[in-house]
C-alpha cells in the first residue's frame, strides 16, 4: 500500500537522507518507489492468511506420507518461464511445462558438469559410466512414452524403467542434499568416477533419507580431508535439529561381479547365496562409543517383485545370517540400534518397468545407547518405505 511521503520522512531512495534534502529538493523522479505502510488486519486478510496456512499444513502432511519432511519450494512463473530454487540456489529460465522430475534431472546434469558429459560422449558404450547411460536411456524412454495413451493433461506419465528410476532417484537424492544440507565435493568427485561410483551412490541415498527427515548431517570424510591418517569413523552423523540427538550412520554396499562397473559375469544363483556377514563385521568397526548406531547394507541383487518375503532369496540369506548368530551379542547389549538391509537395485531392471525397491529392518531390542527422539521411528519408517518414489513437488504431489 502506498502513501504520501512527508518532508521529514526518510527518502525512499535509501541513501539515509530526509526526503526534503534529497529527491524533494532536487526534483529528480523517485522511479515510482512507493512508501509502504502497515496493512491493518481485516476479516478478509485473516481469512486469506488462515487459508494459506491450511494449504501449507495439508501440503506438508501429503509430503510426510511420501517420506519427505522438508519444504521444497514450489516454482514461480515469470515471463513464460519457471524459476526453481534449492536452498539459496536459483534456477531461472526453465521451461514453463517442466516438471519437478525433469528439473531435478537437469540439476544432476549441471552438477556432473560439461567436461564430464563431453568426456563420456567420446567413450564407447561399454566404457561409459552407468549414470551417463541412464541419461541416454531416460531420454529414449521419454520419447517412447510421449504418446496419446499416456497423456495426463498437458503432460505425459508412464511407469519408469530401471534406467529412469535409477536416474530420477539419484537426482532426487542429490537435490535433497543440496536443498537441506549440502552436497560434499568428495561425493561429487566419487560419483563421477567409474570405480568409486557404487559405494558413494549408496552413501548419497542414505544421507538423502536423513536430509528428507529434516536431520542435519555432518559428513565425516570432510572432517579429515588433508590428514595423512584418519581415525576409524562412520560415514556421517545425523542430528535431530529439535532434540540435538546425534546418531552415527554406517553404510555398506555389496559388490557383485559384472554389476555397476565391476569386472566379471553375474551369476544369479551363486550371488543370491553369498554372505554379507563380512560387510556387517566391517561396519561394526566404525561404531562410536557415545552415540546410537545404525548400519545400512545394500544387497545389490535383482528385485524379487511378486515374491512373498518368506520366499525371497536374499531375505532367506539374511535370516540364515541371523540364525547363525551373526547378530548375536550373547546376552550383552547390541552395538547397533538397527541393521537395515536394502535392495534398491533398479539397475537390474534397465529397459523393463521396475518397482521401487525392497528393504528389511532388523531392530535391536537391547541397544547399548537408545534413540531418544520421539518422532524418529515414524519418520524413519516413512523415508525407508517410500524410497524410490519421487513426488511431483510442483503439481499435485502424486508419485
């Protein structure tokens, strides 16, 4: 709301002088800068405020059901373009009809950089990075599915194949870290590396889960950069911003021959029988003495869609591991609060439609240090269960 400027009021140009000694005296135009006055609340303004608050509460509730407990900013429309934001970063001049999924894939491509992209283009297909192949296959998938049968308003929708789900999940994880915490430079470097990709990809996935829970994260690899020797430590410390409780997180991903840049040939029968006990033992070595401790282990096996859990081969392997006392502490308190076995292996689906992944939680009933934050359990189960389902932040928040 604009009002008349008094002679002794501060000049709206912002130089600190009174109006009578500045633009009033010089007669120079004020460039239509209005004098803002306080808007008194009315029944109408109060109704609008309550309506906006109710919409935000409803939106947050919908996102929480999808395992997202942080606010992603809805884009604004400006001169026929979209303007997105992640944390303090602005992404202007995006296409008006660009979806959130397309936006985060664009951000991932920006993060990887032109130099990496052009280097990949020069390589033969069998030497290219898995992420790059996901980009190419995703663009092909979009073209193939842009048909009338998949029309949804002005857009198209279709169930993603393995390449597309792998790419969009990675993009959402990267953008979640950028928006809620930060993406460590060491992560980005390993992500682009052919040999280092698998391990850091899983660490990004789990860190992004805690970022979407609203937790703050201290990446311990950053703490010891430049040091010749590093003490044993977990991957990162997640902190509840309200209770300040810290939880140490360790992640391990099972390497399989012929999968994700590993040499050799994948043998499904043999790999389903292989043990992951060694990964668990190595994870325990990173346990801190003064914090709750959660271990994540990714099985990296083909998804068992349509198979009952008791018939799931990798679940059977974990069960045998438990029955063989691999998790046993012989009456003593458990060093872990939970062991989470995941199988977010969309890379096996490639050109086929693929589900959102599998997981198994082994919760300790007698942990050395209990997790005290009252909302941890509900949020943790939500992000775990909904991983791989990326909501349309800018639209109806459907997956």
